[in-house]
C-alpha cells in the first residue's frame, strides 16, 4: 500500500484502527502468555492423539484430540501472523506520519 498517496486523515484513521486492534489482541486469549499456553495445549492435544493411535491402535476417538489440537494450533499461528503483519503495517503508517510532520515543520521554518 502506498502511504504517499493517502491523505493525513486516512493515515490517522488507519493508525487508530490498527492500534485499537493491537490493544484488543493483547487483551484476548491469543495474546501474551495465555496465547502461548493455548498454543502449547494445542500441541499437547495433537501429541496425545498420536500417542493414543500408537498404543491403542486406530480408533475414531483417537482422532478427536488430533483434530482439535490441530485447529487450535492453526488458529494460534494465524493470529500470530496477523499480529505481525498488522504491527509492521502500523509501524509503516507511523513512519509516514512522522515523515509528513517533519516535512511540514521544515516547510514552516522556511
């Protein structure tokens, strides 16, 4: 996305929206220590299901922890990727706003 073509109001609104999302993410179950614990529980579910398959043989009930753990791990991964993407985008928006402020100050001095 090209920030140079955006107006100051658009940049400010995008910055506020993404900043709000990051704040909500930090408070959700997927953020911080709770997020890592949820990801580990997903891995534990997958490994438990695999152990059940190895020791008990194939039973449909053994697939339940694998499927549920896989879904939890996938969701954790997607949320982490989205957070990384949004954080990078937010930094780009903040850099562009700072660049415009410096440019306006430089023009005001002349």
